[in-house]
């Protein structure tokens, strides 16, 4: 299980921040495996290609090792998933288009992000994965949205969304306009890991 950084970065700002190595303030201070409260040792690093909406980037991911149990973990930004080359902004566009009624074939044809074309099966895998995550964390997302923007405004009549994703994207656009927060899927991914590693 990787460690997901809490900071909100674009791919470009992450590259700049970690160009000279992992800044000391982001070095993990606790082992997720054994719970030891001690700064972990820099173990290694590797390069990963990330396909974002506009272009492909090469980022460096740093790995750290616990001095007690010896296990290692990668330190990941929240804009891309573990073992996934496609950034969440690309996946979010596909999920959003699907929530608006576009078919997988139409999305595959119209999605012009870096790394495209993406086949229908890939887009189906993205949408299925995020639907499952929403089933488990939908209430958490709504709680956060209402906490940050208690007076959300929604369309009425024929312009109303036809899925929970549609309602959520409208809400999250208002949250982003008022607060420095990342895209919906990035937040959902980060929240999923914070709940998975929470004590108890």
C-alpha cells in the first residue's frame, strides 16, 4: 500500500517540488505496516510516466523503508493511482461524460488526452472502478462538499442530472470555486486511502 501525499499538486508543480529529491517535510514519519513513529529511510526511487489531459510527464516516485520492520512504501501524489499511468483528470473526464449519457464508444472516440486513443474496455474499467468507490464513499464525499459549501445550488427541471455522479460534479465544481481543493476523483482516491490506513 503506498503513502498518498496530502498536498494538492498538479503534475508540473510536483515535478518542480521533487526535482532535487524528496523534501524533508514529506518524508514519512510513521510506518503504515508496523506503526513505528520514526522517520523512514530513503530506500530508492523510480520514474513513472503519467498521462494527463494535456500531455505526458515523467515523474520521480520515492520509496522509504521502515528501520524496524524493514518494509518499504512508495510516496505517491494524489493525481495518479498506484500502478496506473493515466492521471485522474483524464479518468474524471471519462466518468463525467459517461454520467452525462455518452456511451463508452463515444467517449473512446472523443477523448483526446495524452496517451489516447483509449479503448472502450479501458474506459469501462475506469467507470466501473469509480462507481464501486462511490458506492462505498458517496456519503463521505457529500459530507465534505456540504461542509465546505453548505449552500450548494443545483439545476432544476429538464437540466437536472440523471445520476449521482452528475449531482456530485455540479457540487464539486462549486466547492473548487470556493476552496483550494483538487478534482473530485483525486480527492476520492486520497480519502479512500486515508480511511483504509486509519487506526481501528
